[in-house]
C-alpha cells in the first residue's frame, strides 16, 4: 500500500519541540523495517498532515534520508523509497569489515564480564532455537550482538556509524530474508568470536570477524541476486 494511503505517521504526533526529529526517525524506521517498500512514493503533503507539521521539517527529513541513500528524489515525480543495490551492499561491507574487525580486536582486551555474559546468552538462546527460529528475531539478536562489540571500542562516533550501517543491512535482509541454514551458520560464527573474546585473543577475534562479515556479505548478495551465484 502506498505510503500516502498507509499513513506511516498515524498516531505519531508529539510535542512541537520533538516533531521535526520524530518525523525523520519514524520514516527511517519504516524504511529499514520494510513497512515502506522500495519504490513507494512518499508525499510531503501527506506526511506533513499526518505529523501536524509544515512541509519544511518534512522536506528536511526527506533530504537527510536522501543523503543516507534511503530515499531517491526523481525530478518532477517526487520522492520514492530507494531500492537497495549490489553496489550499496559492497560499499557498506567495505566500510564495516575493517572497522568491525578493529572493534573485535579491541573488544578482546576491553570486554567486561557482563558484556561477555550477554554475548554468551545471545548465542546460547539463538543456537537453541534451531530450525524453528524467527528470522526477524534472530536478525535483531545479531544486531545486538554486534552492537555490544562496537561498544567495547569506546568510540561513540564509530559505534554510531556501524549501527547505522547494520540497520541498512537489516533492511536488505527484511526484503530478502536469510535462509535457515545461513542463520545457523551466523550463530556458529558468533560463537567462535565469543570464544576468542573470552580467551582475550585479539588476533583471532579480528580474523574471525573478517571471516564472518565476508560470509555475511556473500549471503546478502545472494539474497539480492539469487540467479547469479555471487
């Protein structure tokens, strides 16, 4: 259903001071979670009416989303939700892989007991679900797993960037769901990373993270282009 009919902002009115940021957050969340589908049209007038705003903050939110690659503006036609491409995935993993590898190396030195316990619990729960696991729940748990490791870097700018890139990958996986086999492999790979962190082996944690993200990249590309065998 087109965004202008669905009313993505229905019931979302907030205080005047929070509305401009709120419209950006709500639209971004709707795109990442697949509520707004690729190529759907987003109308400034409709979104402004739903949020009780003038068109100016809505236009600013759409401009931010365009810069982030989540919206495409077509001259004389309007704004549309972008469709993730192979190039998007390659760019995202080109950035993610070295940064997350560095985070894993640092995490081996800095990770605290409660953080390690959380990673252990995530791995144990998801591996225990087996073939009956929910892809969406498993992907959210995986995002939480990676976020813990980002946090160990104690570099807020890098952690924020990596969370945003992770969200963009999540969007692709919502649109083209991972297979049960890949999810099982993902948590086996996570388990090996946890073992390296527990052993305080930074080199192994870094290597395992690179291997994990390389496999994740290939799997994600396979979801977009299943017939190419990439």
